[in-house]
């Protein structure tokens, strides 16, 4: 039960600011590697956890940004799918470490949602923190260039990025999907 962070969920739901709980699947399944029956089971198991917390189950953030069949998602009650900005929007993917670092430091993109196949697609950054582009599995060691920076400086960069994104959303009266790993 600790893995599903029930205390964290309660803190989020009890916060003064309204939050929505999305799902990242029940067991971090990669949708493009499983059949529709497995994907359906994953979403149903997630839906049950949402019900236990009295929450609606409408948003999906797919593991490793791998798409889910829209029909499977809709049948499970999903209305919103969060994808990286470079998947549907014509924005190119960062290919070098310098490009990735620039995107991380510049903030999450502010892109209006799109309705496609009956689902609302929202967009955000592919990277949750300074280390994330280099930690795709969530447990690799930091590259030497990041290990030279103290954690407090990496946290300051991350906080600045989140504030910059929120400021742009307010200025543009638009939307952004911000995300972090719990260890951030």
C-alpha cells in the first residue's frame, strides 16, 4: 500500500488548491507492448483505486509516453490524455543533451489542448526535472555533469522552471501540464 502513497493522495486531495488525480496505469505497463485486454485490465485496476479515494477517473498519463488505443481509453472512462509536446503538435523532439537542457531550463510548453478520436490531448514537457532526460528508467545514476551540481541548485533550477511555466500560463490565459517525480 505504501507504494501507492495513500497519505500523499490524501494530502493532494485535501489541499486548498483544487487538484485532479490522473493515472499512470496500475503497474506502469507500456501500452504499445501489450494487447487490449491487458491495457483494459490496467485501466480498470486504476479506476478502482480512484474510486477508493472518491475520485473520478478521467485523465491518463501514459508510461514513457507510449500511446494507448483511444477506444480502450474511452471504454475505461478516460477523457484526457497527457502527451509530450513533441507528439502531436509539430514541435520537434530534442535530440542532443544541449537541446534537452535548454528545454528543461526554459519551462514547459504552453499549448492548447486538442480533441482527437474523442479524447482531449493536453501537452507538457517530456522532462520532469534536470535529471529526467538522463534517467529514463528512474533509477540510473546521475551523469557526471549533473552530479557536480549540488541538489539545492538542481532544485532551484527545477522550481524556476515550474514558476516560469505557471507565469506563462497565466499571461496567456492558457493551459500547461506540470509533472514531477516524487523524489524531486
